[in-house]
């Protein structure tokens, strides 16, 4: 059971380049999300999805796009990378976010992607 | 919007001693979950302990326990008998729908 798989683990981009961070989970989790981690700021929510075909913005969505065509995959796209997007990115998944009694809502995290934009 | 505040950027504890990490949160929800995550240098996020807001009893996991004060919106983590392997960043997190994190506390354990 692989859990949450993120690729790549490291990436260096030039300003203006585009790329996609991949995230896949094999636990049949409905809920998936992307966070960025910056020193002194903890993890900030970029985008999330409560199921296939449904996505929504988090705290810091600007400069990022997402889609959720399958339950398993939730890619994060940077259309035109900027130095301000240099960060560590985490994908996470869990069972349904709504309604008590359906689970403890703890996330399973991927191992992270360290992205540097120069 | 929910916010999570960790007021201690860094903490230090002697091996075998006890340390408490603080966390407060702001919410208008009555039902939610609270978590503490550990992030060692490997960068992996590891769930340490969780607390359901509707439960009055404080959660305990071996050497880790919480002091959950719902009215005060406080959720502190106590680590007993600290070990060198406890050294890490610790994040407090709140979840009603999506999950929000505090800025983290870096814990150093001195031998």
C-alpha cells in the first residue's frame, strides 16, 4: 500500500516555466489537498478537492491550478513559475471532510516536493 | 476563517524531562478535530495525536498527551520522558472542513 505518492521530490525551475506536481493516492480517499510550507509560516492550503470533479481554493491559490478527474490523482499546476513559489509542497488525502462519525479526518501526507524557482 | 497560533517558535528540553507545546485556535464551529503533527528533518509529516472537540476526555498516546480546553480554545501537547528522537518541528492543526496549521514549534532535545 503506497499511501500518497508525490513526484518529483526535487525540482528547479526558471522563472516563467510551467510544470505539474503529481500526487496520487491508493486509499480511495475522497478528500485531497495541496499545501505549501515556508519557514515560519507552517503549512498553507493552496487548493483542495472533496471528490472527483470538485475543487476549491484554499488560503493561497494564486498562481496555481488544479483538477481532479479521478479519485486517485490530484495534480498541481504552476502555469508561469515565480521566485515567490519557491517552497516545499505537500499533497495530503483523507476520508470525507464532512460529518462527524465518518473518520478521524487525519491526513495522510506525501513526502513533499522541494521546488526552487530561479 | 479559522486560525491556529503557536506562540513558541522554539522550545528546548532535557532528555527524560517533560515539555509542553502551546497552541490556540480561533473558530466559530462547535464540532471539529485538533491534531499535532511531527516533522523530523526527513520532512515527512507524522501524526502524533488527535482530539475530537466533542470529547471532554483529553487524548493520550503513550508519552504524548494533550490538554484540551474547548472554552479557551487551547490545545497544548505534553511530551513526557523526552527522547532524542522527539527532536523535530511540531505543528498544531485544526480541522472542521479543510485543515489549517499553526506556524510550528521547533523542539530541541538536549542529551
